C-alpha cells in the first residue's frame, strides 16, 4: 500500500465508521456467532501473494463483523462500558499514524509532557488534591500490580527485588471479598501467593469491608509472624458496585504503617461529578488510586489513570537505568517507563486531551448524570413489576435484580440472561450476590439515550414473559 492508497482507504474507513455508529441499533448487541465460525472462515496459512485492500475490507465485513460484540452499542448494559468517543477514535488514529514509542521523555517529549498535564486535568476533575501525581497505565490490572509491587518492596525495606522473598516472613495483603480478580492476579504475579491475600468479609448495603475484622486479621497475622504489607480497597467493585469506607481503612493503615491502594476502575469516572464524591470520602489519605478513563469517560481502551501520593516509592520499585536509557544533560526529566511494569509505552494522553477538550468537563458530567438517572428510573420500573425483585439497589448506574420463580431460581435467571442475549436487543450479564445468581445491569455507553432504557424494559419483560 502506498500513501495515496492509505489516504483513500483512510477516508473510506472514516465513512464506514460513521455508518457503523449511526446504525448500531440495528445490530444485535452480543455477537450471534457460533464457536469457531471466524476461525473456520480464515485460511490456515498466510497468503504468498499480496491481496487487494478491496478484498481485505470485504472480508472484514463478511468474516470479522459477525463475530464482533458491539461494545459501542447504546444498549450495551453488560460488564462495565468500554467507550470510544469519536474524538478519542480520531486521537488514536493520529497516534497510530505517528506511532511513537514513548518510554522516555526524549523518545517523544510531547507525549510525556502531555501525560503530565492530562493527569493534572484529570486529578482536578475528580477532586484529588494536588499532592497526587499521575501516570497512565495500560490497564487497572497493571496499576494494581505496580501498587502491590510497591507494597512488597516497601514492607521488606526495598530488598525483595534483589533478594527475592525467601529471606522474609510471608507478606500479607488485605482486601474485601468483593474485589476484582485483578487483585488476586497481582498477588500471584508479585510472588506473594493467594494464601497471603486476606479477604475480609463485607456488610451493609455498600458491602464495605468490616474494619473491625480487618484490624483483627492484621493483629492475628502479626502475632503469627506474618508481615502485613498493604491494604487494597474498592470504590465500585465489579459484582454489584461495593464501596469500602476509605476513612476507616486509612485510620487502620496509618496506625499500622501499611501502603494503601484504591481500585476505582469503573466508579472513578463518576467522581468528575462532585455529588458522588461521598462514595470515596477519605481517598486523599490513600497512597495509590486507579480509575479507567477507558471505561466510562470516553477515552478508548487502553487508558488507566494511576495517581500516587509518592511516585518515588513506585520509581524505587520499578526503575532500572542502563546507559542506553539515559537522557544526558537533563537529569530531572520524567521517564514514565520508570513508573510502570512494561518499558514500552503508547501515546495514551492524546486521546484524553481530545476528549476533555471536545466534550468539556461539563459535557462529560452531563453524560454520566444521565446514565445514572436513566438507570435508576429503569430499576424503579422493574421494581414495580410483579415478576421481578431488585436484589441490590443502584450504586451509580449499577444494580442487580432477579426474576421471581419457584424451584431452581438460579437456573431460571441464567436462562433468562441467555435468552435476552440471544435475542440481541440488549446485552446484560449475571453475577452472584450472597450466593444467589442475579442479573446485573449497568449503564454507561457514551451515546445511550433514554429510549434505550425503554427498550431494555421492553426486552426484559417481553422475554421473561416466556418463562413465567
Ligand atoms: N477493577 C475493577 C473494579 C474492574 O471492574 C475491572 C474490570 O472491569 C478491573 C479492575 C480491571 O480493569 P482492566 O481491564 O483495566 O485491567
């Protein structure tokens, strides 16, 4: 492909994107492909001779698109959103064209300095004090891994990178029984071991960690010769949106000298609206906070905002400075590769710049507020319906419900979820709450409208009627 052809196909791709997005409501939200449909449609070996872009694009439509689940569909109510606002798509397009690798300041000063400034904009946006510095990680999982590595190093006087862990008492890290599996995985990868991740029971409507039980676990561990290293809290955990009481946890961590990390991967975006910040009161006392603009803010995957009260602790844990990575003459530059596990870095700040400028913070706030308002209204409509019960009330735009029935109600609800997703009008998922299977509803697709919530009500009640 030469650059003239690139320009022509680039324009066609933009037109295709406009058509795709404007007609998304006509497509089933979850892919209706069967297992191996795509695999079987793809030749077993790569072509020896060049093929035309026209053929490749035709196959993209015919082979790939049927196997795509439409995360940008306005009636995507499953998991958490993974939005791609048009301004963000354009920024990513430009980034792919220039394709810089931004590991060091000198490998693209604009990328580093844009990242510093965008993290300041975001920090102000979500109301964190200016004592926090920010870095963009690829995912919340990576930010949590980085935080766990800091907990590990700090607890053993910065010696485990060199000596390994066998010289020290087993470390202990504490979290609630509601946290995302990225916390478990970070513990595995850091070599701490699942048995040393202590899951504290939760209670109340927010399913917050029981702080008396947390303190008791730390005391018991110290008495038994373990080495407590850190606490990981959640604001808006994945299942039903559990939120820990951050001040209670900070009281304990400050007393015990433990490093604290907050996983607000989904809910963090809503903190751009000041009225929701009561959910994470005390956040300024945490050492590390992550949220994903790639979920609800409109900056497409991947983009995880990681804020730190003391970036030196992270650098002390992760920085390696061989001669070939040094920037001579400017010793005080920020090299963000020292703040993250991978060395190589994409230019992720550009899409934040495009999104925050093109929508304005007020434009972004009004979207979040609408999603929450419409989601609450749908919850209340289903609450009035005889066939359903609300199991957990909305936390921001996330709530869970269940179809009533006799006999195996878990199976009934799974069948309902499957039937709804096979129908394609909307997409939802299931989870367990207190041991019972429930249906999980969240709203946050960037372009959804009130009519999409009416469509959700109609789809749920229409399909459930077949089971009653
Ligand atoms: N934390 C929470 C609460 C999540 O819901 C998720 C994913 O949905 C993650 C962490 C992991 O996010 P990522 O895919 O950015 O690693």
